[in-house]
C-alpha cells in the first residue's frame, strides 16, 4: 500500500483543454493520474483533485460560471470540506471562485488581450498542498495563458485575504520583486493564486502542468506537483 | 418574370452556358433548389473551375505521401506508423467584413478538415497579410483577425505555433487571412474516401450545431466574386463561430472513429449540406435520399435552398451503418451534441431531396461534384517585365548603415511579431518545443523522439515583380526554415491568394506561380499534398499581389538534436553558408530605406538550395550546429542581428566582399544561412559543406553584449532588440 | 404564458473595468471628449414559461442571482417584460 | 449638464448565439426547464456632458453605432437617461 503512487483526479468538463496535460504532469512527477468526468457524482477515491485549464462551456457567460454548477462540484465541495487537497489551474481557479470555494473573482485582463508567456511567481506561503515543499520568498517560473486572469475582490475581501495570509503566489520578476511589467494581467496586488482559509484548496492562473517537462519550457511546475503528490500521499496513508 | 429582372441562375452566380449545361445534364429545366445546389457546387470556391487545369501540373507524389490532393487534407508518413495530416485554407473575404468572426470561423473550418481525416489537430499556423498599420482600418482588421484566431484557437485546445504576417498597400482593401492546421493519426486509420466502405442503406448522420441562415450563398458568392458591387443587403450574413461546440465536435468525432463506428466522415464547409451529402455519395459511387425536414434548424421557416446551402459552422456528416446508429447517438449525447439522420445512401447515382414532404431536387450526385465546368482562362503577361533600370541594387546610397539597419529591423515585415503570437495559446497539448518566434515551429510527436517542423511562407513582394520567382522563393524559404532546425522537409500544402481570374493578367500571375511551385517542389522533393485557391481578392480593379503561401511540413528524427535560431552562447564561430550576390530588387532594404518596391527579385538556384538543405540536415544530425537561422527579409544583416537577439549574445564579424557594404549586408540572395558553430566542430562542419559544394565563409565569433560589423557598424544587442520588439506595438497604439 | 425579461448585469462600483476603460480612452480621438463614466456589462434576454408574471419574475431573479451574475463582483437588475416589449 | 445613458447591444436576429445557447443548455440541470430564447449581449453605461438631452442622446446614438456595436452583426438600442436614473 505504501508503495502505491498517490492518485490524483483530473476533472474533464466540456471545454476543458489542459486536462490531458495535467494528467501527464501528474504521471511525469510519479503520481497516478485518474480521469474524472464532470457529469459523474464520483471522485473514484482519489487522494487529490485537479480542476484543469481550458474554456469550460466556452466560458461564454463568465469564466467558470456554468462549470461551477456541474454535478461533480458537489463532490468536490464535500472532498474539500473533508480536508482533501484541491487544485484549480486557470479555468479551474475560475471555477473554484465561481463555486464559492475560493475568495475573489477573475475578470478580463487589463490589456483586454489573451496573454501566453512565461512569468515568475513568488511563493507567499508553504501552508498549501502545492507549496509544502517550497519556502516563502522562493521564485518559480511558469507560463500563463489566459484572457481573463485579472484577480479582483471587494475591499473587505482583500482585507480578509491579506489579513489571513491567503495569497499563495504573486507575480514577480526573477528576483522576486513584485510590481510593474511582471504582472501580466493587472491582477490586484499582483495576486496569481490564493487558498481557502483551511489551506487545502488552492487556485492559480499560471499553468504548473506546462512547466514540468524541460523540453518544452521552464520547470517551475515541478515543485508544485511534487508538493501536491506528497500531500496526496500523506492523505492516502491517513485514510488507508 | 419581367424583362429586366435577372434570371435566378445568374443571381446564384451561374453563367448562362453553365445553366445550359445543367439543363443538358437533367434533360429539363432545373428546379430552384437544384439551381441553388449547382450554384454553390460549381462556384469558383468549390469547383476550382479556373484553377483546375493549372493545379493538375503540380507534383503530388513522393515516397512520404500517403494522401495527396483531392481529400479533405493531405497526409504524409512520419514514421512509427503515424501520419501527419495538414492543409491550409483562406478566410480572407469573410475577414474583410467582420475580422473577428471571419478569422475565427476560418480556424474552425480548417480544423474540421483535419478531423474529418480521422486526425487529432495538433498545431495551427496563421499566415496573414494586411495593408499598412498607419491606416486605422488596417489596425482594426489586424486586431480583429488576431483576436478571432486566438478567440477560437485558444478555446479548442489546439496550439497556434506559428505563421507569418506581412504588410503591403494592396492588402488594405483585401486582407489575406490564411490558416493552416496539422493533425496526427495512425497511418492505417486515416479516413479517406477509399479507406472505408459505405453500404447502400447506411445513414448519413448530421451532428453538431443546428442549421441557420448563416452565409447563405456565402462561400460561393463571397469568395467567388469581388466585394465591390455587393451592397450591404446582398452580403451574406456573417457566421458566428462557436469554438466550444467545435471542441465537442473534435472529441466526439475522434471517439467515433477510434471506436470504428463510422463508414465515412465529412466536414461541412462551403456549400453546406448540399456539398457534404453529394460528395459523400459520389465518392461512395452511390446516390442518396436527403430529407431536409430531418435537419435540426435554428430558425423557423427556412426554405429548401437555404437548408441545402447554409454554411452554419460546427457541423459534421457521418456515414453510419444502421447497426451502429445507437452507439453513435450515445457518443454524441455524452458530448452534448445534437444528432439527426438526414439521409440514406442508395444504389444508383441520384441525389433526391425532399422538403416539407415534397420532392425539391433530383440530380446525379456526380454532376454536382465532378462534372462542373472547367475553364482555361486567357493569360496575358504584362508588357514591361521588371528590368535592371529601376533596380535598387544599383541606386546610389549614401545613408548611415546603422540607421538603415534600425529601419530594416524595425520595418513592420521584419519586426518582432510577439504582440501577435503572445495572444495565442502555443502550449496546450504540451508538445511545443519551439513556437512562434523560431524559423519553424517544432511540435513533438507524443511519446516519440520525433517532431514535426512547420513553417508558412509567402513572398508577395517578390511575386509582384515576378510571380514565378515569388512562388519559387516561397517554397525555398519554407524548406530552408524547416531545414535550419535540422528537420528534413517532406511536403507542402498551400493557399494561393490572387485577384480576379477573369482578368488575363491575374490568370498569367496564377499560371506563373504554379510553374514556380512546380519547379521548386520537384527540385526540393517536397510534393504538394493539397491546398486551397482564393481568387477575387481585389477591389476597384486593383488586386492583391500574387501571393502563393506555402505551408511546409518537415520531420526531425530526434528532437534533442534540434538546432535553435539564436546564438546560444559566446565563443562560437559565426559562419555564412551560401553566397551573396548584388540582389536588392524587391528587398526589405529597398522598401524600408529607399522607399521602392522595384527591380528583379533575387535569383534562386534550386540545386544550390537543395545542397544547402542537405548540409543543414546532415550537420544537425551530426550535432555540428549550435545555431542556424536563414537569411530572408533584410538579408545577412537581419539574420545576424536576429541570431544575436534570439540567443542574447552579441558578435563581432567581418564581411569580406567586393560588394558595396549596404549591398553585402542587405542583399536578399537566396540559399543562405547564418550558423553558429562550436570551435571544435569547425573542421567537420566546413568539410561537410565543402563535400556538398556549399560555400561557407567564417565571419567572426559570438560573445559580449555588442554587435560589431567590421569598422562600419557598431551597436548593442539590447538596442536593436528594443527596436525589433517595439515596432509593432508602437504602430498599433499610435493615435487611434 | 411566455414572459420575456431582460437582465442587466453590471460590475460593482469600485472594481476594475478594463473594457469600460478602453472604450472611454478611445472616445476623445473620435470626437467625444464629453463622455465619461463608461462601464461595460452584460445584457441577457430570456423567455420564461409560467402561469403568471409574478412566478416568472421570481424565477428570473433566481436565474440572475445564481447563474447570470457573480455576487462577488456584479450587481444585476431585471427589466420587466413590459419594458422589454415596449422598447425597440 | 450630465446625462446618463445605457446602451444595449444585441446580436442581430437569426445569427448563431453560442453564448445564449450555452446558458440555455445549462439551465434545465439547475431546475429551470421553462426558460428559452436566451440571448447574451452587452450593456454599456455612459455619462454625457451636454447642454441638453437631445444633443446628448444624438451623441450616444453615434457612439453606439460607431464604436459600441458592429452593424454587420449587431443591433443596439439606447435606454434614456430617465430610465437609467430611475432604475436601480
Ligand atoms: N501571424 C503570426 N502568427 C503566429 N506567429 C507569427 C505570425 N507572424 C509571425 N509569426 C512568427 O514570428 C516568427 C518570425 O516570422 P517570419 O519573419 O515570417 O519568419 P521567417 O522569416 O523565418 O519565415 C516566426 O516564428 C513566425 O512563426
Ligand atoms: Mg527564417
């Protein structure tokens, strides 16, 4: 049992695009990828859940809005309430915000244009399933690709988010300095990713699943998946 | 009908003699719905009636070709049992009216062509041409087209990995929007008209979006005539793309094929259901019974001819044996796609169509598909050929070389296109080893050491001066772009963008371009596997430049040996492969610095080009090259500077030559490449080139932040990078 | 009976509105220096089948709250069917 | 004086409306099987500084026609400032 790799579920919604990439990243990093389907009420006993990037339902109304009502979201919510690690990437982040699992919302980039490029992220906390193997202040390089990644929140929410240390990643330069051109979308306070109060649910706009294979770009996603797999393994041990 | 009212067939774009031909085929007067079908199917866009006899002369066979022209897309063998399927198409006319949706639906259309071959789309490239960005309308068109390509491509999970973009006055009224899609399939599972055997009694199943009055007479009318005369009202309605539906269509279609549930598959594009049903039936050597009442409609009260020729997007037609229908339905249901049995294959060759319970058409299917008119339209060469008189090569030049270099590096055709490609998702699917910004995009074949190398190239400016040479350059440059990465060029697809073929001069340009494509493809052993012809790109009697755009597909046997374009480090020897001749005719320097588009374009010696490509491929396989970048627009100077910008390392070189300095630096002589070679590989590299008869000259070495050319030019990489990167954004944000 | 509604979804005041800002920035060059306070939101039109208008209106409220708007960043208001029909 | 207007931009009838379709398709699962004819458009709110309402209204018409909508695929209508102020 202890030798079995942790099982990480990746949900496919109609319009998910990076689901295969996320499964591949899980496998590359030594986990077992498990495909999950939006219309099923079934997480297949996985130890962690990933909501991948893409354009669920075309993102036609608001990014993630329609997917936020998908049947499997009930199960994801229950899993999260039980402390299960949940990671939302890009569209997955938007879905988690829409479903009320994470604070804030994502709107059109300040440039109004889609942006696909590598960015640097400064890690703000180790207290999440994807940063447990990183230390605050560390910088990782990961690509972004989104048209609606500008993080916004009401002033009260911002006070809460900052006050409780819910920011997980901020856009920065390679030296970890935030501000200016390092922020690709105009996000409030350079926020690239946040967590919930309990710390087990994380969302971020950049794509760590596209940053594990050195042949195709930077490898800043490796420690995030390593952390996620370690957290999942622990949970598998605990629930076994 | 009153005397002055135009007869129906002319309104549908059919000439009087074409109408007579239809009457002869049917032995009676055609019914209105029949006329509408012939009008669409015999249109220039669908029937290739003006181009067919020329296209026949292109080389289409080669050891790697699995599927040549005539199917939805071509296919080549890329080893390990896999086929690469690829095709290029234009959506220029719709984009001129509504740039976002025009470009978006263009992406959707070409992707369905690839899917209908049973291949998973793995890459998109978008060659574009616009008028100068100093015009607000051209900026609006560019921004809309780029947003549309991104808005659709980014949403369907196919990376956009390259393309090109050029600017020229004649494209102000007629932007050129071409899109190329590449897919991968198991070679023995390709879906072609001969790979599956449909049965009489099998169903034709329409799945995907409902049918509305989209682009009625669209492709046929829109792409088969100039936009001039058409008033607002007669313009076909713009089609709105639904990339979400397309994504579902891709997944469902591939699942249907993989599970062996189909006897045939065809996308719906130009001429809609009429085309898909008649082609599917004709290819199967059968007829079909089509019931328009079974077609799911988006709007009420559509007439038979509207349902038949609607170009509503995101639809596919599958041939399904009755025993598999329920399985097909289950797959479509799971993906949330509507499905309907609209027709049945029948023995005999007739296509019968019923609507509201009445027979509205009864015609031989092959007459729509294969028996359209074919024209040998008159060609006429222009009276004066470009000569030496006005050739910029021999014009006096007293400018400052560094200033000129800045002008060329910052000229819209040469400047960085990052502003554009940064708006495209180039990463999805996780196989993009090199995206836009490199000479050729490199897309790894999943689970393999192999990778595809892809480049699109057109040479409209050369073509305007000499259409034969323009076409030769397009093929040669595309092949070179692929070869500098170390990949072997295998085959091409193309999109031929021209003016009104009824004008003899345009037809001459077309014939010359085809001759150029033919010679170049034969010499470089890159057969033509398909393509698309876009005529009528003109307004007010002024046409776009003759612009054949070539989409080259190459294969890299081991992606770890891929050669980057930029100098990766200091201390490399800088070599020029090939020879520089005094050739500034039609060059970027002539346009950007001297302000002329004139002269004779550079000659292309195809044997030299072939030898150069051989050296590049061999040198890469032996790991002798640290970098390689071809000389194209802006010549040696631009190739050197781009190599420095790309890798972040400067250089110091000497250009030994008898030519005037500006000619040596900016001449656009063909078949040249700038290479970075590690000192320990110099001997092997020069011996290899020598053995192949390719001249090489050692220009200097890489290193440091500076760019130094003899004593005549000195600056920094950072300075030129800023010029290169900022030119397009600056043009776009200047004064709205 | 079928009742037609229009729902207007607008960003909450104080939140960044990149689209509105872009529209506003492009107006002076077009000769409209006197336009300000531009905000871009969504307009949704829908038909509801119900026995009476009150029931239909209540349902639209719910659809608008649960799906058409995101309460974290957006407000909405519903134009009654009468308004919708009357306008042109 | 400042007049406030709202402009509603909608797709021309008969054109495919992927957004509306996606919303409509998701409603039954949320318990709203009785909603149909969903169309999604844009809502733009703007303030115009002018000496009188007629001048302001004429300007908004022009802005809506030239900038806020694409006449090839979209229609628009302007809600008068009174309506805009009155509603909440
Ligand atoms: N419209 C476009 N879309 C995507 N990529 C583009 C576009 N235009 C240019 N590029 C990319 O920019 C780079 C430079 O383009 P170009 O100058 O045409 O290259 P080359 O001279 O090697 O053919 C290429 O990598 C190309 O793929
Ligand atoms: Mg090149």
